[in-house]
């Protein structure tokens, strides 16, 4: 793996990033200047707001706060200026994802801006053994938490220990995967080793994703006081404070990863560019962050990052208020909640008055709606019908996708099945486009081939038991209003070929509650996994609990819900074996080859019907906010905009 | 009078106990629980959580226990002043609701005050000068106020304010003063923010109140005791205010108890649209996420406030109207 210097070079001259190419050309001419950039020999600078604190001795000087080898970040456009407040908004409670997307994304490793490579972050290098069961990471020397104490391997080991505690359940991480138990070994202050029972080929992807923050979010010195193995009084302390047990107190005081409670405790140390100074409690109307004086990244001139002094997030249940704030120029950057298809015209027209601009966001979702017929339907007749490939092809040909695109998406997009997006290395035009042409006659041929030859008085086709084909489709329109619009058009189009569709608009708890009982005909959701094909394969094979179309099969694969788990069809079993091999392989080329095989089977079997390619979204940024790329990829595992390094954004 | 009060108090305790049972049943009615909704929201963000983790959490929160056990755990805590823990905030419910409920009472109290101050004189005027130009104007204005949904009025007001004054209306305080103690600056800041929601909340209620006052008073004005009062030479304003208005107020006073819950529930959407830190949005959110102890506490407190309000209105009625004091014997 890359040594320190190599790393700095690869990051600066990553040939896949546009800025990288530019820098590379420059480098050919100015080799000496480049040598200076590569070795951080500059006198290090800090933000003016910290000068007074250093002078009066509250803070040590900047060179003592930075690690020996700070991460050198190439700015998107140019070296920036210090200062300013980035104003944005949190949509009421439960919008911790916005903080995960702006502040929290700083794990051991991270994704590069092009989202095609895992690059060093807190860890400056790592080694993997040949069968991908052992990973050794090397942290930067001299990293410090926001309270000034050292960040070491012991903090990582503590996080693993706590997360693995059976009395302290933490969301699905690699640390608690029952199918592949792992242990951690501390080698020295900056070196530690993860050992897995089975090969773990996708570990770096998991660590580079938004979930990677869990591992580096718990300071041993602070959090261990709430943990009985380190503090025998912990249980008593929790009881005294009115908690029902130590785990409740820990969850409140020392929440992991992206949990909302992290932003409610001002004592909690962080490794992020900004630390919270006004907490996010149930009654807060804003949350404020200020720069972390111990942040461990510098720009190419040795200026300590971040550039921006403060983040101010308005807490508002009201999207109307946030919309007006943005129109009024009171939001410096956001791409959430208000950046909808319906709002685009107002925001476009308001650019001059509000002194902001709109940038492009390429969505990671592939198709705007996936019709997930329940292939594990408890009714044998429906089950046989849904598992008939001709039936699904018939439905697909019956859809007039262009009409839907024109009516719902103002003509943006193109017909598209659940398949990798054109921007992905897995893009397969045939898979994305098959059966998308609108052809009612062909649709009827396929439906008849599926045995639906007879119709009743209303023209609805009859199954072999004489019942008309009627599909109840569950949808949560509160989540995406467009889904309902699409379904209403689909309903009319399917009626033309003699298929009755009922739209069942329900609350999302009911939507989830129905799954384990298999008690639904079909559910719809958007096409996740259009860019993150390997990490989110829910529509390519029955991979996880979001593979609603084959819920009993995925239960069999994941060993969950034993009462409904069912052995999958042979093709799906083959895909599962391939994915197991993929997870076990540490070699990206081999992983890619296996994924293509899985996709080929999905293309052949055609389990799911999609509608149209999700059109580009947009972000809203004030005109004086610089170093923001004009085009971003929008995803969750790649938590936009964090991988575009907001700590190097600045105000002009 | 004392035995009247005593009987009322006993009935009150029983009612509150019944309310608690029904409140707990209602929040348990929807399918799923907090964790189902938690899983759904994670998934909407593109994230996932292990089913085993959910099962472990469900056990820790005691969500698998039978209804009766959950209920007695809950009510047992309330008797000791502990409303339980909010799942979503991982914080005691009591820390969350008092500030919000206080804002609700303050804001809605102001709205009620404005409503009464505006509506009663207009209602009296409209009844006394029946079918005059003023009566027609009051009627037209009142019906428009009644017909426009509150949230729409709020939206239009916010939009117009943004277009003509370049300001975003929203919230109850400037962010800098949100956490500060009450002082002159904060009171002025509150008034600078609160006028808009008070205006919106008071409009619909005003219209309704004008109609009720007008109709009640019209019934009374023709009664013989008014004629007698006039014929005895009482000044006109005194003849109206002293007797018929007092009787006409009767139905209004008897509904004081319902004002608070009505305002909280009717102001939910307005509070969401205008981002007001009141109890309404907290209740709405806790119901959708099935954060049952938080939702239960709010419903319970609204129930208690209603019952107390009803008691107060009973006492006032008994005081202003002797027929009620001695009635039913």
C-alpha cells in the first residue's frame, strides 16, 4: 500500500479526477514547485479566529495541533480564504443525515471525488493479506481529538468492543456480522489489525461509506466512563442520572456514528472539521458548529482546514419556510428536502434575486420507480403468475413510458429498467432498455403466453382459477409524491391490456410491517443501486431486506425470519453464490467480473419492471461560495456533498 | 357549592384515568411500532439495519410486552411524574414537552385573547344593528375568515411578506434569543415573531365567535326582560351589556375547556408550515414515528388540560348563572 509520500502524490495527481489531470499537466512544467507541494514544508497557517486563543495560551500553536503528516487536500478550484458561516437547514427531527453528509464523514478511509477509488483519511496506509481476512491499518502520527488528546488505536479497539457488546445493539456494521465474526488487535499506538473468520472483500468500501464513521466516533477516555467493564460504577451512575441502564446512558451521552444524540452532548470529542457548539436538543431551533482547532487536514499551501468558521443549521419542520429562506438567499448550500422536481422552476427564476446558483447532481438511483411484484406470494395462483417471465415482460411492454416522462418529469429522463446507470462501469444498454418499447400488441402476446387468454365482462384477464388479475400495489406517496402520479398513469395503461391495478397508498410503518408476512401483491420504491451497484444490489438479486420482490428468498440467504424463509429459485441461488465469492475476494477486478455475471443473470430473468431514468437533481449554493464542483454525484453511501470536501469550500 | 366542587373533582380523576387508557390504546393502534418506523426512515435515506439489531432493540425497549403490562409500566411512571423516555430523542419526555407546551399555551392564549377582544364587540354590534351595513361587513369578513384554511392563510402571508418585505416569516424567536431567559429584548422579539401566527390562528376562530355571539344575543334581545329594562329607562348600552350579553356569553363560557385542545389540534398544520416550536408539530411527529411515550404524554396532558378547563368553565358558569348552580336538584 501507499506510503505517506506516495499517498500525497496519488491524491494530488489522481489521473481520474479532472482537477488531477490539470495539476498533472502543470506538474510536468513545474517539477520543483510540485516537490514543494508534496512535502509539507510550508509554515503552517491557521484561521484568524484561533490567533487570540493561541496567544493567550488556551490552544497550542498550529504545528503542535496538526499531526506529523497532515492530509494535504487539493482544493477543487483554488486555495481559499478563512472565515464565514455556512447556513443550511435541518428538517425538524430525524434529519441527522444532513449532518452525516456535511460534518460527520471522516472515517479511516474515504472515497475520492470521482467515487471510483478508496483513499486514505485518518489511516494513512493499510495492508491486506491475500485472502482478505486480515487488514492492518496505520493511523497518522499525532492525530488529536477535538479536545486535544491523542487519537490512537486504543480508541478503535474500544469502539469495536462496545459495538460488539451483545447488550448494546448497534446498527448493521461489519463488526457485528454473524456470518463473519471479526476481532481487533492493537499493535501499537497507530497500528491495529482486523482479523475476520472469512474473507472480507468489501471492507474498504464499507469503511469509506457514510457508515465508516461509527468506528472512529467513540473516544475511549470519555466514553469508557459509561461502560461497566471500565467503570464498575457505570451502572450505578446511569441509575442515579435516571436512565434505565448503562446502555441507555451510553446511547445518550456517547452515541455512535450518525445518531442524532451525538449532536446533543457538547462534551463529546470529535475528529471532524467542525464541532457542535449549540446542541441539537428536542427544543433547539438551530444547531451551530464551529471549527475544530485540531483538525488534521491542510490545503496545498499548508493552511489548516476548514476554511469556513461556523455552520448554522436552522431546525425547521416547515419545508415552506426553508424554501423561502433559500429564495431569500439565507441558505448557503443545500440539496435536501426543498430541491425537488416541482420546486425547480421557482428556484431557477429566483437565482438573481437570491444571489445563488443551481448546480447539477447526478443521482445514484437508476429508475424512478421499480414495480416489485411479490415473487414469494402466498397465493399459489398469483405466485405462479408473478414468477412467469412472460407476464412481467407483458406488463413492461404495456407501459407508455414516454407519456409518464412527459407528464411527471417534464420530459426529463428516458425509459429505463432497474439497471446500472449510464455513468456506471457496469452499464449495459441492453439490460437498461430491454422490453421498454411501448407496444400493447406485443404486451398482449406475452400475457397470453403467460396463460392469460380469457377475459371477463370488464375486459380484465382471468387466471386459470377464473379470478381476474388484480394487483394491489403498495406505495408511500408521502415519501415521493411522483410515485403516485406514475402509478395513476400505469393504472390506465395496464387497464388497456386487461390488467387491473389497485393503488394502495399507505403509511410507511404498515409498508414495512407487511413484508415479513409476505402479505402484499407488489410494492414500489425507487431504483437504488444505479451507481453503487456492488454495494447496493437489492434489485439485481435477493440480497437484503430491501429486496421486497423476493423477501422469502433473501431471508433464506441472510438467515433471517426463519418462519418464512424459502429456498430460492435456482438462478437466484447461483447469484447468491457468486455474490458470496465477490464478498470473499479482495481483488477489485475479480469483484467486477463476478458482479457482471450476477447482472447477466438478472438481465436474463427480468424479475423487476422499471420506468424511467431518474433525471439529474440540483443543489442550491450562494454565488460567493467557492470550491464547490459544478457537478456532483448524489448518493447516501457516498454521502453527498461530504466527499466533495466541504472543509475546503470558502466564501469569497 | 363545595359539594358541587367535590363531585366535579372526583369525576375529573376518573375521567383522567379513562383518558390515559384510551390515549395509550390509540397510540398502540397503528400497525408496527417505533422500530418499524425507524427502519423505514433509515431505508428511505438509503441505509439499512440488521433485523437482529431491531429485535434486540425491541426487547430492550419492552415493545414485545403485552398491552396491559406496557400500560401499567407507563401509568405507574406517570403517577411518579415520570412520563418515560422518548425513543426518537433518547431523552426523558418531560425534558421535551414542557417548553413546547408552554409555547403552545402562550401563543394560543394570545390567539384566544385577540379572538375574544375582536369578536365579542363585533358580535354584539352585529346583533344590535342587525341587517345594517356594519352587520353585513362583519358577516362577509367573518365568513371569509372561516372559509380560508389556516395553513393556506399562513402560506399566503409568508409568501407576501417575502415578496414585499424580503423577510422570511417563521419561528417564534430569533435564533440568538431562542435560549435566553425572558427579558425586554426577548419579549419584543417574541412579539415581532408572534403577530403572524396569532393573526392566522385568531382569524378563523374570530369568525366563528362573531356568529355565535350574534346568534345568542339575537335570541335574548327580544325577550321581555330586555323590554322591561328598557322601559324602566336604563341607558341602552347598560340594558344590553348588563343582562342579555351576560346570558349570551353562557354557551361561550361553557366551551372554554375545549379551546385548548381545539387550538392545539387545529394549529398543527399552521405550526408545521410556520415552524412554530409548539406542541402540535411534536405531537404530529411523535405519532408518525410512533414515539409512543412522547405521543402518549402529549395526548395525556391535553386531556388533563381539557378536564381542568372544563372544571374552570363549570365554576365560572355556576358563578354567572344561578340556574346552573342549583339545577339538577
